[in-house]
């Protein structure tokens, strides 16, 4: 059996070294604490860039040792391991060891010796090693987690996660994964956030329900009634509300819903379309499309449907609005040039500029929360491709087959719909088009994802 | 916002007429069918969870600014009249078709629409309302597709109006992507007999309000 020796001269070294230094810098105060809640990182400003210096981005190899039960009572299945490993995979930053058999072998060796044989882990290419124990007491579960850097043989992060109800064990897993990601990369994890989408009915085909799921694809619930046609959901005020279009009164009206109790109200019921809502927390307004004045135009209203303002005046279709994160600009689609292209309007001056020139069908703009990129879809040879472009119109990239991109709150991941495996389903990927993972498996198909804001801890 | 209405008189009346129309059709069919079990005509069912006090809507009014839109009205959608009101029209209208990506009415579409508008303008058909339902194929993006589908319905609406049909008798809706390609690029024309032989739909609220209960 030949094990290839991975020395730290690989392309990943620079990045890992940087991360390591960052992690070491904070390792001093990162000793396990008796704090009741997990430590959260220093905010949502990502240190990672989705497009690095141009070299092929390398994933960081991490291995999470199986969670050991300290209490007599044990979890019936290894749900913590599963949640954390999936979260790390979905992050688009980490990968498991290429050969899991070697890792399990190392595990047994460590257990036999009672210490971690770091050199063996380095030998199989593992950069970070996570060990964890849990204790179940009554209806509560507690976990103690430690993260080691194998090359330096340093303990870099640890925490004691307490007071989690046993029925929220998945949330515990998400919190652990977020902290691991935050500590190693400096970027916030998005585990525990949620994604809205439209779930299509199967047999009769006409039913489209607004649905919600955890960002790892679990806990899918429908929010609107079966048999009703709904479309284009988005997140609203403080992440506690959603806005969407419903045809329940035979007209595409815009509705609001409180997620807490699913209480609904009508935001706009003008004749014709009231569709494609986009909420700006900064501007505290909803941008949407209405056809009340004869054709598709962009308007804004407040979260209670009042104070309507018209933004576009054009005989062409103006659609698909998306706010800049500071609420000062709106990207939208217009076919005023003859084909759908993306434009950006400055809300103060009302000046409009064309953003996309590449391709003859560009739509579905989504501004990254850090303001650095606009993702959209482009029809090429009859197939939609998710693309990104800088807000100044430079650096357009075609990423992968798919439609309706929506950024995660950390500006690193993108949810989108894709037909790559048959009918349309929701996927997530890293912002450079790698690390693509299928999230939904809805019989009738799924589309129009909208990634929710970060979860309040 | 404080005076939220659950139903408008127009919707109530529309429901009554719809029921009457259905009974009428049932009566006509009764001769050849021994027993038809009545079922609800509405396509949709709405189930609400326990509803909180309406104050929930006003919980955070800090975004409310500018003109209040409450009290705005729109014409009632004839599709709310149901299948019975459609059968009473006594004729169907072939859909009109569009080229991919196009909202232009071709000569065949114009020919059909001309025929329909002539028929609709005849005095004995003055009580027929028309719903124009636009679709597109899956070559359209979901978001843009709703707009393209609506633009097709509006193109047909403009043609009918330009040829003398009262706009109040027309209701245009965009339904986005249709599932039944290759005929997805179309506008369906659905005729409905208005209640009491009225030549235009009632107005219903269009501004913000509490969702109607079933």
C-alpha cells in the first residue's frame, strides 16, 4: 500500500497557511469555555473571495472523527456526524479525505494509542481534524468539539455546546459546522439558514406551492395551499416575512406572509401582474413588476403595500428587479434593446445603464450581499447558464447550467434551479461554479430559490 | 388599513350567479344524465392556519410612507365566475399562437381575433366577457416568462380594443410557462357570461388588504 506523502508545497499551502495564521492568532482565547452558547465569529465579512488569484481553487481536506457518546444514552443514529459532514461539504470550501478507508484506519490507530498520530493524518492529506464527544442528559444534549491543525499539531479551536434540546440536534450540528468554518476560513457558515422555493405539484402539474427548507435540503415544508398557483417568493422584513405571487383570486396578486404563523395579507392586487418581489432591508421597500399601466414596469411599495412608486417608463418589458445591498440601485431585466438584457438603475438619479452585453437573453439578476457580484442567468444555445458579473459590467463568467441564482448571506454560495438531473430541482454551489450539490428532490420539480438571511443566534 | 373587507358585494354576487349558472347547466344535462354529483367549482381551496388578530398586519408600520393604496379597485376577474359561466357562452375560442420569444400577432392570430371581435360585438353577445390567458414555453426564464406571457395577452387585448371591443369586457392574465409544449406559446381566450347579462365585471378591491377567506 502506497500512501502519497503530501507536503505543504501544494497550491493550497498559501491559503492554508494564511488561514492557519489567522486561526493561531485567535487560538489563545479559543480554549473550550463553559459558555452557554457557542461563540460566534467576528461578523459576516468574508475573508474568502469566490474567485481567488486565478489559480485553481483547492478544497481544504478535513476529517470529522465519529462523535463519541460520553453518556449511557446514545443517539440512535449518527445524526451529528451526518449534519456536520454535509455542512462542510456544502460549504464549497472543505472536502473529506479522498480515501475514507485510510482515515478510518488512522482512527483505529489513534484510539489504540490514546493519542492523535498527527503525522499519519498529514500523510493522508488531512489538514484539519475534528474530534467530538456528546452527552445526553434528560431532554438535552451537549457536545464538546475540538479542531486540530494536523501540520502544526496545534489545537486551534474548541467549544462546549450546551443546552440544546435533543429535538434540535440538527441545529446543534449546524452551529458546530458554522463555527468550524468560521474559525478556519474567517467566513461565516450558512448552515441553519433557510431557502424558499416553488414546489411544483406532480400529477396534475398545475399546483405550485411556496415551500421552505433548511439550506442543507432538509425539513422541506410547504407554506401555501396545495392546488393554488404561487410564484416568485422572496424574503421580507427582518427575515420574518415572505412575499410571493398567488393566483388564488385568478389574478397574479402579491401577498405577504408572516412565517411565524403563516398569516397572510394582500400587498398588491392591481389588474395584471403583481410579480417578482424583491425586498431591501436597507431601503425597507419591495421592488416588483406590475402591468397596471399597460405593460411590465418596475415599481416599489412598502411592506404593507402602500406608497407605490413607479421606476421604469418604457414600452418594453421591464422585469425581474434585484436590489443592491445598500438599497441605492436596482438591477432589472428589460428587452428595450430587442432582447432581454440586465440594466442597473440608480434610484437617486433614476439613471439607467445597461449591464450585460454578452449573450442575447440575460435575466434573473441577484446582487451578492457583499455587493461584489451580480449573478444572473443567460440563455445560450437554448439552455440557461448561471453567470456572474461585476456591478461595473466587467468580469463576466459563465458558471454552470441553471436558472434563477440566489446568493447565500455569506456571499460565497449560490442557490439555483437546474435540470441537469431531469426535471428542475434546487442546487447550491460555490460562487465560482464548483461544489455543486443537489438540495431538493421534489417529484413535480422545484424552481425559483430565494436564500434567506443569516439566522439570529 | 383598519377597515379591511373580507368580501366585496361584487364577488358575492359573482359567486351567486356562478352557482345559478351551474344549476342551469345541470338542468340542461339532467335529461341525459341520471345523477350528477355537485362539486365545488372553484379551482383552488384555501386553508388558513389559526389566524391572529389583524393587528399583526400593523405590527410594524415604519415602512409605510407615501400614498396609501387602500381602497383601490380593479374589475372582477371573469375566471372567478367558474366553468358554468363559461359553458353558457355556447362557443369556444381557439387559442392564438406566437413564435418563440415573440409577442407579435401574426396574420393567423389577427384573423382569429378579427373573427372573435366581430362575434363579440354582435348585440346578442354583449354580455360575454373575455379572459385572455397568456403562456410561454420553457425556453423562457421563469421570471421573464411571466412577463412575456402577460405581454402576449396584452397584445391580444390591444388588438381587440383597437377593433372596437370595450376594454371593460376583457381581462388579461399572464400564467408564465405552460407545461404542454409545443403549443405553449399561446393566448387562450375564455368567454364567460356575466351575471344578469351585465356587459362588464364589477369592481373588486385591488389595494392592500387582509386575504379573503374562503
